[in-house]
C-alpha cells in the first residue's frame, strides 16, 4: 500500500508526506526537505490524515515517522506566524499541532520516531510525543524559539513530560541543542544507533510489536497514558482494573495457556472476552 498526501497547492512538486504500509507497519515520511520539513499547517494536516486514516484497522500494528533530508523537522513555519497572517490563523496552526501530538498518543498502535538529523521546536515536540524514538548518533534536539522571540511553550508540554524539569528548562531558556547521547541520558529518546543501522534497528522494534496481540497493546498503551496523568493510588486503581479486564480478553487467556503449555501463542487480534 502506497499513498501520498499533498494537502498543498498544485504548484508543489512533491507531496508533503509519503506513506507506505506493509506487513502491519505504516511508514510516514516527512517529505519537504527544502523547507527543512517544517510543520506548516499543510504539513500538520497531512500528518494528521496519515496517522488517523485506518488507525482502527486490524491490519495496522505500528506507525514509524521519519523524514527525508538532514533535518527531521525544524518546527513551525515562521512565515505562517507573522502578524499579517492574523490571530485566527495562528490559533488554527497551534490547535492543529496539538491535535497531531495528542493523536500520536491516542491512536491504538505504538508510534515510533526514526530520527536522522536535527529536530527543533515543534519538531522536537513531535519526537517527544512519540511512544518510542530511535535516533542516529549525529542527531540533535533543541527548542530554540526563545532566540527568535517565540518561547517554545507548546513543545514544552511534550518535552517537559519526557525529560527532567531542569533539563527541559535549560533547553527552553537557552535554545541550545542537546546531542543524541544526552537526549538518551535524559529520556527524550529510546535508543542511539549508527546511521547505517537506523533502519534495521527501528524495523526490528516494529517487527517485535507486530508479533504481539493488537488489542492487548492497544489496551496497554491507552492505560499507560491514562495512569501517567494520575496520582499513585488512582494510577494503581486504574491499572489493577485494566489487568483484570486484560485477563478476560481472548488473547489474554490464549497467552497464559500458551505459556503453561510451552508453545507460542496464536493471537486472534480480536478484543473479544472469554469471561465477564
């Protein structure tokens, strides 16, 4: 399956994003390297469409977001943020950006960022919003908005939930980039690999996910997001109930039976229950 989202004028020679899907893995590629893969309103709308389309389809198991060119994403297109565009347009840009970032966390399949290059401002926010991030050792991450007079307040929502507060504050107040190794140390990304192994390592993670039960992963992802926003006792109450619900699922019982019988589980990938 291959399709491209244009979401832009007919004069645009290349689609803003390119999407391919096979064997349960959807690849979404930011494809505007001449504009440093800026998250313009059109790019955000294209990305939103690519993530949302068929998100509930059983054939989709994992999404990988990557980019062409040396910049993963430079963040918002500042030309869209001038006074001439007006407050209404500015509001639409940030609301759409928020939709995309929350959609990444709300879709029922894991979303992996595959980063090879620079991720700044809303581009760094995109990285921080993904469930798993694999980056090359030459990649860098920054929130440089303060240096152009626009503090990265919306990127700070995702980044501040991914890295320690003091690290986020230094990034936000100085705009200085951090290396891939520092990003790994602080929890912004999951793994650092040499450039030549980026594809292999990312696909290995995606393929591991594809070998699990789709409804079990969907339940687990939704629960993780919910309980992380709760206090300790409420989080345990939420998670304990979900564990019991998970046990009632067809695939929950199949996995346990397979373990006891010393065989590989045969997943139904259906959310049906074996008992109430």
